[in-house]
């Protein structure tokens, strides 16, 4: 009897659970029997779909030939590795190549944002000559003619004749040479050849500008700062700085007759330091230009930009003053472009070579027309 009571108790518990489930379904507006029928119908449909997929043969569209069953395809090692990778990958992202970034096409502009670089103004203000040989000799006057005052009946002795010298300016050569593949030239999204031509001509221009400042002569043009015959004055300002008086003192060292041709030559950082100079009333001494095309001045003198000139520092010569008409630049040959795509070495590598050549020389003709400022 006790066993029957226990069974009856368990059946009662089961009935209560079933009734609770039925009540839950009633709350959704359906009976428990209706829910069972719907679930059975869904299970039957799923089983039919699974059976259809399992029996599906995968064919490729190549000649309509039979390739493999679905089961065989999914048992291939390559397919298994692919699904293993997908299961183990948390997400796909375009900022990571293996996670999908390689599948996203990058769009490129058909031009290049070029870096802007300063070009000096020395050539624009110097005397530019041409030659058809490897050097040019420029006659110079080394000594003036003599002069003596005499009385009415005194002898007239011979006076000193002017003496002459010559500045020999050898022609030097600068070149730039680069290589690229034919594929890069043909497939780039912008005109690579025009870009290279423009950039290398600009590079040669900046290279000669640097030589006009620091060139040692012989194999490179002689630069203004490298000419040992140009004198200098010492700054009276505190160590590591320059003053307005220093700049005005420089103007006294060059003949007055050249004053209209003279200018201060410096880099931009030095120019900024000079712009900050003020008088005793706190007014800036820099005179900005109010007319388009006219340069700004300091003390009435122009500023010629030379990016390669030294910065302000102890024992440095950051500023030069003088008449650039007495600095001669000799052009033998302008910029020449040679394109080589037929050499055996280049053809074997699928490359093209671009070479730019430029032949010129430069030298200080009259050192007395210039003066440098030395910082303490």
C-alpha cells in the first residue's frame, strides 16, 4: 500500500507539472496539445530539410561535370581548416588584414601630397653667366690707380697703375639618378614620370642652393660662407644672440656705392629672430612690406632667403651682408634628363633609369662686397 501511495504521489506531482506547463501555454493563447502539434510539425519540416541537404550533390559550373557530394566536400582538409578558422575567429575587421582587411579595396588619389621645401634666393640675386667650356675666368681689379698732388713746377712722377687678377670658376657637375620598375610606371594611379621629373629638378635646385652657401669649391661651387677672403665683424650682443646694432654695423663695412644692391642673407630662423627686435619704445624694427611684390626690409635693407645658412649660435656666422651682384654663377648646361630603359642590366630586372645632370660653377668675385657677422 505504501508503494501505491508513493506512485500516486509521484503521478500527482507530474500532473501538477504538466498542468503548470499547460497553464503557461494558455497564457500565450494556445493549448498544450496545440503546442505539441506545432513542435512536431516544425521537427518534421527540419528533418525533411536536413535530409534534402544531406542528399544534395555539389556541382561546379565547369562543363556541368559532377564534382563531389556535400558530405565529401565538407570532409576535405582545406574546407575543414576554413571552418575551424571561422569558428576560432571572434570577428572580422577591415583594420586587420587576416581578419578581412585584405578583402577591402583601398582607394588611392591620382596625385601625391608633396612635402613643401624652401628654395633659396641667391641665384635670383647673383650675376648669372654662361660658358661653353669647363671653366670661366673673370678678370678682377686688385689695385686702384695711383694719384699724387703736385705743385705748379714740380715733377710729375709716374703713379701706380691699376693691377688686375682673375677669378677662375670651374664648372662642376651635379646629378640625381633613380630607378623604378616598368610595372610601377605603367600601373601607378598618377603620372610617375612627371612626378619624378618635377621632384628631381627641385632637388637639384635645392642642392645648388646649399652649395651657394657652404660649397668648398673645386668639385662643388664655391659658397659665400665658405669663401675665406670674406671678412667678418663680431657681435656686441650677449652670447648666443644678435642685436639691431650688429646688423647696422655690418652695413658700414661694405662700400657705400654698393648700398642700393646690398641685402642681408640669412635663413628663416634668423629672420624670425630679427623680426622680434624692438626699439626703446617697444616698437618692432622690422618693416613689413605694404606693397605686393615688394620685399620686407630691416633698416631699409632687403632680406635674401638662404635656407642652408647657419643658425644663430655661439661662434656661428648666421648673417651675411653684401651685394650679390659680385657673386657669379656660371651655367655650362641646364638640367638634362637621360632615360635608360634599354641597358641589358635594366631589361633583365624590368627597370627604367632616370638620370638628371646639371653642370655649373660659382665663386665670389669681389670679397670686399660682403661681410659676415660672428656671434659671441
